[in-house]
C-alpha cells in the first residue's frame, strides 16, 4: 500500500491515496479527496505554540505529515477568545504580514455527507495521526486547471520554505469554487532577533539621557516658542516629552542585557516586525517557479496577488481603543486639523523612514512658502500702488499722443491707435516693475536657503531616528534583484548553454553564490534597451515641441479668422490667448499620464538590476519628459514669441498668408503671467481633484462591485465581520512616492523658474500644499494598504533635481527680466537717452517708423477707418527710420539695449550665485547641537558598555567566591543574560522606552 503524501506546511488540502480502497473502488482518473475532521470537532484543537527550540521545516516536515488546527464553522469564536483581528485564531500570535491570492477550481462537487464547513489552517509544526480516508468528510475534487495546479504547487513550496525560515503561517481552506485566500504570517521572537541582528536594526537600550539646549537664551526662546505653538501641536504621545532620548545600538543576541526588553511581543513595533518579515519574503526562493527569488517575483508571475502588512486596526471604529492609525487619522489626516503641525515621529513609526522623510520635506517646503508668499503679495501690491505713477503706461493711455500703429495682419487688419492697448499696458505694470527684480533675487536665495535647511532638518531627523549609522554597504546588502532582471538573466543563460533547462537551473542554483551579479547582464545585453530609450525620449520631446508648434499655428490662424469679422475683431487677442492656454493645459494633463507610462515602459526594457536603480532611472526619465511637457509652452511665450516676427514690409510667414504672432503692445510678460497662472492652477486643481481623489474612488468602487459578484460563494463566517486582512485587501496597493514627489517638484519649478513674471505663484502653491498635505495623509491612512517600512537616510535623487532646478531658476529669471520685460530698456533710456532723467518719452523711443507706401502689394488694409491718409505707421522695435541712409536696419539703440541685457544676465547670475554660495557656507549642513549630541552619544555609549560589561562580569564572578553551589551559579548567570525589563545591580536603565521628536 502506498504511503501518505505529506502535506506541505500551509497547504490547503491533503491528498490521500488510501481513499482508493473505499468500497473496493479506486478513485476516478483526475479526482482527489480532501480530508477533514468530522463535524464533531469542537473549536480549536491542539492549539499550542511551537517550542522555540524546535527546528522549523527541514526533513522532519517532509517525512511526516503536519497536523493542522481546525476551526469548525458552526463553532463561533467568543469575543473573549477573539480579542483582536490582528492575531491568529489562537489569539496569541500576531499577524505580521499577509499574502493574498485568488484561486479557481473546475468540476468541484461535494461528496455525500459533507456539511459544507469553512476551515482555518494553522501551520505550527505539530504532528499526529492522520484522519481516516473515505470518511464522510471527504471533498471530491474534479481535475484542476494545469496552470492553477502549477501555481498551487509553487505556493506550497514557497510557504514550506517560509516555514523552514522560522515563520509561522495560517491560512483558509480553498473550500469554494473560486475566491481569495489569505496567508497570515507570524514571526516568532527567535526569527525577529535573528533578522534584527542581520539587518543591524537599531533598538533603544536601557540608557536614556537628556538633550540639553545650547544656552540660557536658547532655552528661554525654545520654551516660549513651544508655549506659543502649543495649540498647533498634534495631541500625540510622541510630543509629550522631547527632552529625553534613548541611547540606541544595533540589536545583538549576544548583548541582550543592554536592551530594555520588557515584553518580547512588543519590543519590536509593528512596522519593524513587518519589515523583518518582508526581508525574509524577498530572499526566500522557489525552485518550482524557475528558481524564482522572493515574493516580488511570485507576484510578478501571478502566483500571489498581493503581499502587505496589516494596518493597526480601523481608523474610524466607534470603539474607544486607540491605535496609531486612528491617532494619525484624528490628528493628521483630517482637513479639520490643517492648521496643526504634522506628527512626523508618529508618521515615521507607522509608515517607516522613507515616507516620514517625504512628509517632513513636504512640511518644510510648505512652511518655507509662507515668507515667499508674503513677499510676493507685497510685490504685487507695490505694483497696484504705483500703477498711476508709471509714466510709460500713462503715455500709452494718453489719446493725445496718437501713435498710429501698423496693421497686425494683412488685408483685414486696419491701422490702430496705441491707446487702445491701455488696459494691457496698465496690467503689465503689476508684474513688470522694479520690485520684480528684487523678488527674483529673493526667490533664488530662498531656494538655496530651503535646500540648506532641508539638509539640516534631514540630519536632525536622522539623529533622532537613529539613521546616522546607515552605511552604503548595509543599504546594498538589502537590495535584491528585480524579477524582470532574473528572468532576463535566466533567458540569457539558457540561450548560451547547450545543457538542458533543468541542468542549467541546477547549475545556476549551486553556482549563483559564487557568480558576480554585475557580470550577468553586460552593456551589450542592455544596448537595445538603451537605444530604444534614446530614440523614444527624442521622439517624445519632438512630439511635445510639435504640439506646441500646433498650438502656435492655431493661435495664428484663429487670430486671422477672427480679424475678418467686425464683431469679433475687438476681442481677438483675449479670445486667442484664453483658448490656446486651455488647449495647452488639456494637452499637458493628457501627456503627463502618457509620459508617466512611457517612462515606466522605457525603464523596464533597460532591465535595471535592483529596485533602487529602477526607481532612480524612472524618476529621471519621467522628470525629463514631464519637465519638457509642462514648461515648453511657457518657455515659448517667455523667450521666443515675438522674436521672429520680422518688420512691416518684410514679415516672417508660417504658411502662405499667416504671419508669425507678435507680443502685445505692453510686452509678452502679461501673456506669460496668464499662461503660467492658468497652467499652474489647472494642474493643481484637476490633478488633485480628479486624479488623486476621483480615480482612487472609482477603482475602489469597481473592486467593490467585483467582490459583490463573488459574494454568493462567500461563507457566512466571513460575512459577519470582515477581518483586518479582508479590509486591507480592499484598499488600493501602495505604488511608491514617485507621483507625490513629481507633483511637488513640478510645482517647485513653477514657483522658482518664472517667478519674475508671476509673483503670486508662491501664494497659490501654499494654498495648494495646505490641502495637499492632508490629502496625501488621508490617502495613506484611509485609502492605501499599509506600505512596507523602508529605512533610508535621505530623499535620494529628488534632492539633486531640486538643486538643479534652483540653479536653473537663476538663469531663467535673469533672461525673463532681461529679455521678456521692459526693465532693461527703461533703465537704458532713463540713464542714457532721457533729457531729464525720467521715463517721459520712453514709449516714443521704443517705436520705429515705417513708410506705408512700402507695404507689399495686397497686404494693405482694406476699408480703413482712418479719415486721413496715413503716411507713416509705428511698430515696436529699434530700427532706423525710412529717411535714414540704411532704412529699417537695427539702430544703435538696439545694440546698446542688447549689450545691456546680456550684461544684466551675467551680473545677475554671478551675483545670485555668489550670494547662494555665501548662504550655503554660512548655514552648516549639520546643526551644531546635533553634532555635539552625536559626539556625546558616542561617549555615553562607550561608558554604558563598560558599565554593563563590568556588572555582567561581577555577577558571573560572585558564585566563585561563595560555596560551590550549582544553584547560585546558574541563577547568577541567568540574571546576567536574561532579556527582561528588571534592572540589574548597578545598571542604568529606564522604566520604558521613550520617544523623542524634533
């Protein structure tokens, strides 16, 4: 008689060949039987925790069947027994991680006598007798789909390997034709201690010390500031005491006496526990899945659907029990607390350092927008207050001057009076005044100060969060190869080898540890991907420029068409500008989504090895494409519009009969302001309201409808009250911080690159960010699955991008002031050509003459409204008059103004760069108090080690001086190494771990 097929740990079924002896009939071809306990099995049977010293998995698990603890569906668990939905059904082991997958069966029908039970399986290494085959509890299964069967075997092997790594699993039985199954994972203390030591996780020791302020004045100022800001502080425990800090040290099982371990179950918080389990999941192999390494590869191959840590409960539960998620929702993720500071330490504790640094950066950026918004409003109000004193706009509005301007288009456009552009000229002064230059210099220094203060805050947070000891080697040790990289390497090795696939995989398994990963894919392997990247990026940039040119053609043709109608002739410029900007905005929003997907695809075909490399390359591509997409229309208006128009009698034509568009009489700065404001506000409002709020709600609605379609097969045990893993599975998966950073980086460009043309940009950015902080907070707390806690010491490549934008903003603002605005021509006229040192006569100085008799045949105005015959018309340029020896050539004033503009760009750029370097030098990257505290902490750590080692040796030597009694010796040794919270003789410890905030 054949032996029983052993049940792999975590397997949802047991195959029983003995079932073939039932009734003298063997099983039909393709049929299998699932063994179950009889309906009399009451509740949890044999529920006990595995002996910590017992090995997990191994040969014993393969040679003997694992007996699972069954939970009868008709035996409801009492509230006393089921205290938390964060634990296994034994109510002792905490769920640290969840794996989810969707299964599907074919041809399933219930055997006779089966009552339809829902079972839970707890894999804990317990062995015992196997239920008899052929009993009334058998489920007769039809043939499984080949792919589903293969995935099932891969999951069984992977879960068995997790058991061998020391993890404990619990899962539901697959007792329906299809549905979702959740594998709950618990990490016992031995696994947590082992992995914490391997990952060098810093944990608090028993030693605490006081963080002292610099001096008496600093103490008083800090106390006064804390009292004034107390209404703005969130009511979270971490803010209760920020003067004490635990001395931290990487966890070591040999130095357990250093740590304040009061309870093993709570020593590592939930985020740390899930991070440890995730590291095990990432490095656990599955040989059945082509030797795939890690849970990410299994998810990519659809073996599992999701893997996520659990939230700490519900955020809106009516119960009085308070958890970190509920606290974050009440004090951070609601719009009603928009005026409060962010509980950065609690965010870091719950979500990890990477997300904590993002919200700390966003909070600092938002707070820095306050002074720039105030200055921007002052500059705008200065323009409003001095609008009546602006001499050039008054001259343009004076109808007595009667500047007859040349037609704006051929045939249908008539001569016009410059005074008709009075409104545009007056509005331009609001943004084109001497205060704008000061504001541009201020914003360049503001960007430098923001980056310097972020470096200081980053160091401060790194000190309080114990990130100062993270080394690059440690970060590289935690990086694992991406699934796509492993697949590409495997395909290459199989092509180059003459061995069979099985032999090659076996060789790869044994030799992979000795093979250098960097040599697996060479530049020759990646060259097609690099070539595709280069060609695609060039194509996307060319596509963006083509769309901008298309909008230009639309403006030109629409202006010409509207000029033919007398009713619309007066509002041509307003209509064309408004509609073109709206078209630009719609195109930018659509291309943003397309370019994000294209950048992701291009990065995938490069086949980066690690997730960090993939993320950095994705960020660079997405930023380049979105930067060109968002700013190319603005760059055109700022630096190119009106520069290639030509002159009357010799205009530049795009198509036959369509002249290149000109700037408004008051200059292009006003149009640049309109373009910038509409695109900036439109992106913020539409992306925030539709993409960030509407799209996730639609996805959630679709997922809910999909779940309701399968609700008929859901057993009643799950429908009474959903478990926490069910609630979290219905949330949106976490996809990273790249979209959040990208949105803010593009906004940072709007605030800094063209602030000379739109001083109110910081105000609108501030209003948006006040909402954005709570919007992102609500999304992370209520709408997303809990992310894995990732430890990092900085914001990575985003800082380099910010620094680059800050430097580029100096150049762009210098050219906006020098070329787009009239600031330099006014200065040149006032100090070189004015008779009385004022701007009287500036408008006449900037207008050149043209003899209308020299207009090309067929371009003269038809049905002119001017009663007298016009001999000369004026146009804005510095050219010689018709009666000069070289008519219509550039005049000396043109070259003088051009040289002054270039000189201003050089002086402005060097001055601002010098001031930025000076600010960088004056503000140290590491705060002085943090530097002193780091040195003090090192000294305290050495003293603490010496004291603890001395006490340990003293306790071990005491029995030798007494009578040689084994009991005293064993007790003293146990006291020296027991990981308890009780203080030893002479040791320094605190009553509990304390948290310190910045």
